[in-house]
C-alpha cells in the first residue's frame, strides 16, 4: 500500500464504492496538538464507538490501531479507512505513522467539514466529538481527498517552498517597518530611494545603518557621504539621486534622531540582510533538489517558468498520474470556474475562479503568464486572440492572463507526464 500507484487505485476504489457499503470501518479523527478524538462507524450511518481520546504519541497511535482491529473482527468489516481533517501540521505524525503501517488514510477539506457540521443534527454546535463524527460522515459519503505522501526529495522540496514563503513574508514585514516607521519618521526624503522586493537597495540600507540622521549627512562633504554609504562605484543615476538627497538633508522634515532610533534602524537592517541571504540560500537548495527530477528540466522550457515557478509547480503536482483530468488539476490551484446560477439570473451569471486551491501556486502562475504573454511570440499571439474584440472591456487583460495561467498549468502537467519539452504548437490552436 505504500506504493503511490497502489494507494491511488485503492483511493479511487473507495470513492466509487464507499457510500452505503457494509464492508468499511470508518475512523474519523479530529486532530489537535496534543490529543486527538476518534469516532468509529460505518458508511450506512451505524455508530460503533462514539469517542476515543488518543495522545499524539506512538503509544496513542498503537492503542488506536488495536481498538480498530478489535472492532473490525467484532463486526466483520473487511476494510478500514482513517479520515483526518488537516489542522496546521498536527495531523502529519498520525497520518504518516498509519500509512507506514499499511493503513488507508484520506483527508477531508476544512470547507467540507464546516458545511457538513450542521447536517449531523441540524445544529451548528461544535465540539471535538462531533467533529470526529463529522469527518467519518464525510468519508462515508465519499467526500474525501487523496492523502498524498510523496517521496523524500519531493517532501524536502515542499518544505523548502513553505519555508521560503515564510521568509518572504518576514522580508516584506521588515521592509515595511523600515519604510513606514523608521524612514517616514526620521528621514522622509529617504523613501524616494525605494527598497524593491527581492532587490534590496544596498545604498538605502547603508544610509539607514550608518547615517540615519539627516543632520549628520549635511555635515559631510558629498564625496565623504558617497564613500560612507557605498563601497563600489555608483552609476550616474545613483549619483544624481544621492546628490539630491545630500542637498536636501539640511532641510529634512524628519524628527530628531535619538540613540534608540539609530539602534532600531541598525537592527532592522541587519535582520533584513540576514533574511535576504536566507532566501537566496533556500532558493539554491530548492533548485538543487528540483534538478534531481527529469520533469524539472521540462518545466524550465515553458515560457515564463523560471527556477522558482518550476519548482513550485513540480512540488504541487508531484506524481502527475494522480490527476485523471485537467479539471482536477485546476482545482489544485483554485483556477476552476464557479458561478451561482439560480432563478432568473442563471443565464447571465458570470463564472469566476474559485480561489479554493493553493494561493501561492496560483499567484506564481499568473506572474508566469504575464511574462510569457509579452516575451514569447506564440503565447503573445494566443493571448491577442483571447482579447480580440474585447479590448475595451474592463479588466479583460487580467482575466485573460488568469485564463492563460490555467492553460500553462495544464501544459506543465502534460509535459511532466510525457517527459517532453515545450513547443510553440501547444498554443497554435
């Protein structure tokens, strides 16, 4: 059962046959940090045991499996299915332990759990016992998802991508702290030399670290100021901006700079530089890990797909064979279309993307679509046909770039399955 294809086959068989079946023992587990609550029942609604509290330890997991084996023998049930609701990362130890021990594990989405909760007894009341029964009820309806545990290198890649995302948020927070608090308060004119995302302006950071007080800059000669804030030769444009900053420093509108402000600026700059370095190291590790997959080289041939986007797509799709059709793939990124069609307005309802999938992947794909639609001639022609006759429609260019992002994802999935490289004929239709 540890083989990916075997687990996929078993999952598809479960989805097709579980509703109303008499051969499955369903174990719904409400996940928490320290303890889990388990419910035991059957797909036809029969309750075998309402609640079992287990510790998030190997001993607790073993006690769960022991009780499952007893209930299975007692009621003559052929197969066991464990259903979990993802809660932070707390579900992973239990799920991986069960899968390593040849157990069948699925998961249910948080949205499905929330919407199905009131169906149990007509109330919205929430507690751990009911949540465990809720999970089991959803599995019994076949409203569950495949629990994907890929090989170690792919799990490493996913971990690196998640860590990079957290670092990028930290980078943004530090950048905004410098711009909107430190610079805006003590040296407002410095904000004109913007710190661009992913491209830190070393000159701006050096000014914040060494001479935050405009009066200190005004007391220097221009050449001395330039040598202080940069160790390399500046361009003509940079020199022009620095001279303007140096000239206006004596008339700066900033507050008086005290020692605590200097210390805060220096600390923020050090942390900012450290985070930037960590991001670069993480991206190098991502590329090194992704390069072990032949599919990664295929993804790099797609216009707009750089090392980061290719690694994100590779990590999100994983085993390409686990997706049966393009609709399943688009749901992964939340690029599937949804609309509320009811009553008299059903014919005029406009479909929009659901945004229920991986937001980071969706954002990366749209950025790739923006680059591809301007850099690649074949994709540029395809994009022009999409907006032909609708040029004056409000927001049409962004809508069509989202549509192009969905097509790029399908192309990437196809190349991963076939092992081929990108060809312009993908957009010839």
